[in-house]
């Protein structure tokens, strides 16, 4: 099954929703979440302006075919339904929110954003994190292996990744407890166990799989839009001292598996059509199964705020490996996809210091502290610190979409 190339096209009159036109949540965005209002049960909603469209009663009143998908307490049924249903629902919503004659029937089902509570939007099936930024991988290689080549020989031939723990994915706003683990100081004879002293973040995009694939088959790069439902901001919290001791020879484990935060709002892949850009270039040419039709990248800028101070703007357009290549590599051995699979891009970093999406890079392993607006100096996260990720991308209507934020505050280690 192939999806028509005009998926996500928004045409016609502007929205009648007050304050939405021209903003980050105009009808060219329409991100989904699972929300509750008052004492009601959780259900699927979509954001327009500063309002949430309560889809279940709206679909019932309209006798719309999508009612079963939006009455659920998770996005999973909608995600599983596949791209034709995604496009159909999106078209229905755009029509409702742009046709003034539909306004009287829709307005009773609009809820102020400030009055709703959002949760984890779907149950995560599997979680894989990649390492797709050339600038990030080069910086980390220079910090961790200063006397060796920063990139290992395989890095330009495949998107390097590792399996994380699906059960440690948490929704934005969930406190992050400082992890404990083994870490070894450079001048120590052996490791010690205790709270991480080099707690870090990684500003990433997460890609949410909707339509599954059978075991033994593989998903080609051109089928990316047939399987990926949408995009979320993702913060892969990282204990760098634990990671540095444990990662050789098998890679990240406990230094990464204590918490990964995502936004409750999932931006449909269709909303990002105007953000598509070519990749920066890949040399040497990749193998046939990883080749992509351009444009394969996305012009998404992630803002990183540390205790309210903006410390970085990380450009996803600079990523070496595209999400379609990550998905193709993930399934290239016949591994199946399940609804709710989540794969992260890895840290988004650009060539400039102000574009580094991790504090490991930003402070160059802790040797170059960052000064925050309150005058304090930071190298890694302290208890009580808060990190907020936001992001914007070009929209079809001329403005910039505002992806759902990811917020997390560090709490002291327990036990």
C-alpha cells in the first residue's frame, strides 16, 4: 500500500477557532493526546489553538466513522488503524475546524487546554535509541576516546542504535530520580557504587510506530510513511559516569535505562510535510537497502532550557541519518514492528557549540561550565534542576508548528 504524495495537504479557508490561525497550533498541525477533563475517563483529543477538541462525543454527534478509534483511553487503536484512517480523520478535522457552518456543532466539544490533564499517550511496545548525529557522535568520541578516531568504522555505514527499556518511558512532567550505579574515577583502582555525579540530557525526536509489520519481513525506506504515525519530543536522560564505565564492549545499559521523557502530544507525520529537507550528505554511499529518496530529513529546531535559561538550539536538519533509514535498519534483519514501538533519533546536535543537544558536549565533558541566568555555573545536572525541551518546524500555512514540550525536574537519589 502506498500513500498519496499529498498526504497532510491543508487547503481552503482559515480556521474559525479564535486565536489559532497563524499560530503553532493552527489546522496544519492538529497533534493528538490522551486527556481527561474533570472526573471524566481519559480519551483522545486533538489540539487547536489553546483548546482541545473532545473527539469522542464530537464523533458520536456527527455519527462519524472514526468514533471507535477516538473513544479509546490510548492512541493505540488510531495508530494501529493505519495511514488511510489517519488521513481520513485528519481531513474530517480540518473540515470541521475551517467550515464556519460546522462551528455550532463543534464548539460544545472544545475544552480549554488549561483545564485538561494529559498522560502517556500510548503504551510503549519496544524502545530503540539511535546515534544519528554526525556532530554528536564525533564530539562524544573525542570526549570518551581522546586518543582514538572519534567515529568507529561502522558509523557511516549504518545507523548505530541500542535497545532501551520500554517500561522506563515517562510522560513530560514526571520527576526524574537521580540514578545510582557503578562508576569509576580515572585515578581510582576500581569502581564504586552510588548516585550518578554526571547526570545529563539528550535532546531528541521520537518516532512513533502505528501500523505493524510481520516478522521475517523488512520495511523499506520508501514505506516509512506507511508505518510511522507521528513524532514526539524526547529527552533521553543519561548518567554519563555510569555509561562511561559500563558501555564497553556492549554499549549503553543502566546509564540510559532509568528514565526517558516524551511529550503527551504526538505531532502527526503528515503535519511535517512542509518541514522536509534533504540530508546534509552521506559519504561513502550507503548500501542499497538504506538509500532514500530526498528530501529525507526534517527542519525541526529543538530549544533546550536549563532552569529557565536557553542553553542550546539543536537543528534536526543537520542529522546524518534519516528516520526512514533508522526504521529500515531496525527491520533489516526481519524484526517486526508493533503498534507503539518508539525509536529515538539520538542526540540532536549541530556543528556550533550553541547547537549541542547534550550537556556532555555543551560543557565538553564538564571542563567548560555553562553560566545560567541566575549566575550559577553548571556542568551536569544538580538535584532540583529542571530541563525543558520545546521545538518548532515550518508549517504548511506559513507559520511554525510548536511541538509538545518535554519537561523534567531532577529529584535526589533514593535508597
